[in-house]
């Protein structure tokens, strides 16, 4: 390698994927707890896009969001300058979209707001946790 060539960033893969797995677990637990709390207060939550057993299905959505977020983050780290900035924007915009979608459904405002809040909770867990994972496991190239 000549002095003019520059290596890309490196990722400590083991801790990175352990962080993604931990994020997935936390996001799934947060979503499940959110559904339980809303059920305690008899607040209806809309069905997630993948099924009907609300607590488990929302936990599955959160888990999938975290894993897909990890894959996206790794892709951004390997291909873009300032990957955490782009990751933050993408997670923020996807979260905002998911939060607005319940308001397109013909249901009660209470269910729309509860579902919106659940989407925001999942987005915050995924975005903040994976951002922190990247901060500890990604080393800039040089």
C-alpha cells in the first residue's frame, strides 16, 4: 500500500454484532412492554404490519428493525463518509414515517396516538443504541 492509499474504517465485528443483538433484545422488550402498558390502560394499539398477536408481533417488528438497522449501519460505515450522520437521518425519517402511518388508518384517535408512540419508542431505542454501538466498535481508517 502506498502512502497515498487510504484504508477504510474498520469494525470490531464481534462487539458490533453483539451490540446489534443487544439492541434487538432491548427494542423487542420495549415494544412488548409498551403493548402491555397500553393494554393495562385499555388503550388499543393497531396491528403491526406483520400479523395480529400484538405484543409478540410488535416485539418482532422491533427486533427486525434493530437487525436491519445494524446491517444498514455496517453498510454505511463501509461505504460513506460520516456514516453515523446518514444513519441518524435514515432512522429518524423511517421513524417519522412509521409514526405518521397510523393516522392514515380509519380508527380511533387513541389507537392512532398509541401506535404512533410505540413506533417512536422503537425508533428511539434502535437509533440511540446502534449509534452508541457504532461509537464503540467503528475505528476510522487511516
